[in-house]
């Protein structure tokens, strides 16, 4: 598979089942479906085609991700069709190409040539690390100690050393990847900060492709709620009963205030800067309040404020009390 991507633009590679997921520093994610599914021609190989025309073959993208310079993808195609099983001879073929440009000779040498070249022609299948007769099928433990920074930009934790960490949102979208250090710790920078209480899911994938159980974490909620508002002041007395316009008089000493706010929040109502009572916002974001003590005659500026809320200039409702 040939991608027109610069090496410097790639943040990391992650194996997700049979797919190869490539994350770019720009935040873009490229998924190569069924990359790890072998067919009659062998396993898939990845080549980057850079803007200057250079071609780079990636040996084991999710491992050491070693780049080898090649002159053409023909060498990979020739190797995959050899009777010896192309995957084992590719590293030698490309090594010879990088040193001397001997594409045709190296590719046609079948088992990797003779003499001194034999030592370089069988480095093992880069797509199957470890002992193929006794494969590692034990998944690593789930990541632990997941923490999302206060600014929502970084995720830290611990997992099996050398494993690859995959982060997804609650809908299964990939939001970050990274590798654990030798002591098992990891730090992953997120392309988009999480600051609204979002849930994330983390898994660890070992070099053999085994995936751990999921671990979960919750992002901090640093998004300030909207300030509560008074939508309606209602006069409940006499023939003038009904809505009272902003700045209009009312003969009701205990008019009913109705408004909107953050569901579950507690609202304190102020009259000319003095708290006169509280109420709770319901699940639909609505609230109402009737003063327990009659308002005195005169001008009143009524303002709601969410408890523990900083000074947010909510719109007041002005009315005047008259008999």
C-alpha cells in the first residue's frame, strides 16, 4: 500500500484488530482496512511516497517503525511473488537497494542470494514477532491510573511496557494513541481537549497484537453553565392578573417569577442586591419562584444567580410594587 504522506507528518501507528491506524500530527487519522490480513501474495506492506518523490518502506509499523529507502515499489511486488515467501527476503532486498541500488539482482535471487548475504536474508517476518510456533496470545492487563489533565489536553496512566495505548471516545472514535515507556507509564497528547465531562475508553495492545480489556476515565467539566434568566414575572392578584412587563407596575406583593437555567442547579433570587430566597431548576431546565415575604412598595430589581456561580451579568427583571 502506497500513501502520499511525509514521514515527519506521522505521529504514530497502531494496530486495531486487522486494521492499521495511522495518526498524523494534524489530527487526521488514516485507517488501512485489513492491513494485517494475509492473502495468497503475503502480508501487506506500507510505503510512504513523499513530496520530493522519495519512497520509504516501513518495516513493522507498530514496532520500531524502521524506514528503508527504496527506488520503486516493484521490489516489494517481486519479493511477494518469490517462491521462498517474500516477507522474509524484503529486508535484505531493500538493504541491498539502499546500499547499491541492485533491485533486479536482489529481487531475482530468490532465497536472498548466496555467500555472505545469507545472514541478512532471514531476519524474521516483521509482521509476526516472537516465536511463530508458540505465539503470544495472552492479552495485557487493562491500563490503570488513567488521568485526564485539568485542561483536558493530556491523558496519563500505566500499562504493560512496550504496549500501544489506544484512546477512543464514548462513540468509538479514535482520539489518541501512544506507546508506554519502559516503566509502563504513558502520556498522550489529545488533538482536541476534553473539557466537558466526556467519557474516554483506553485499551493496551502488546507487540503480538493482543488487546486488553477496556479502562475508562472521565474528563473534567470546565465549561461554565449559562447564567439563569427570568423569563416571566406573573401578577396573581385582581383584574390586572397576568404577565408583568419589564419595568411595569404590579399590585401583587408576591409575584411569581419563572425562568430557565442549568438542570439541577440551585437558583438564588436577589431583590435590589439582597437574597430573598432560593429555588431549584428542574430536569427540563425550568424554574419558578414566589417570594415568601411580600415586596414593599417601590422599585425592585430582581436578579437570579446560580449558587457557587461567579459574577455573571445575568439579565435582571425590573418591576415596581404599587398598591
